[in-house]
C-alpha cells in the first residue's frame, strides 16, 4: 500500500522556480579583437577570478561542484566568445548585488545587478558595468560588449 501526502504552505508556492541571472559580456580591444577568442584572444578562463560582495567584503567565488566553478564560463554567441557571468545573489540594501571581475593583468571591474524577486523568480532586471547601465528589462538579450584597453 502506498500513501501520498501533500500539504499547502502559506505564502509563496514552491512550484515553478525561475532563476535567470546570467550576464554575457564580449570583451574587445580598440581594434575590435575579441579578447576571449580561443585562437586570437589574450585571455583564457585562467586569467579571470570572480568575487562576490558579502557583508561589505569581497569573497573569492569557487564552487567545485558547479559546471561554472569559478562563477563564469566562456560561451559562444553568434560565433563570438563571451564571458558568461553568474552574478552574486547576495542582495545589498534590498536592491542589487555586486560582483567583481579581476583579470590577470590587474584590471578590476564591477558588475552590479538589480533583481526582480517576485513570486519564486530571481530575474536580472538591470545590469551596470563599472556604474554604466548596460541592460534594463525589456531591452531583450542580456549580453553586451565592453572595450578593454
């Protein structure tokens, strides 16, 4: 004999969780060369580290159980290499999170993401790169190009 039990919780339902926060960035130099291109680029995954801001301090991100263990992966969009970043979900001031990208040449950039946290959703609704707004719902895709000198 089998028994099935179900209960209804008060408040938010656990059904249909949607987490969509990834931000994809193509980095180019002044000549337009893709800096993460596997054949001509100057950066690889080993040249980037991600830090999440938690309690006012930057903490290096690494989770060996994840496919993107360093908090990012290099993906192809329309035959171009993009750094797909999974930003921190540690919300600051009930508004946004901050993720720091640190490159092997010493460059440090800040990705700030505001989220829509309605129902069971965590959706990126605004993205700033070094304080410049680069994406806002409903602008379409959440990928853009950054010029690195």
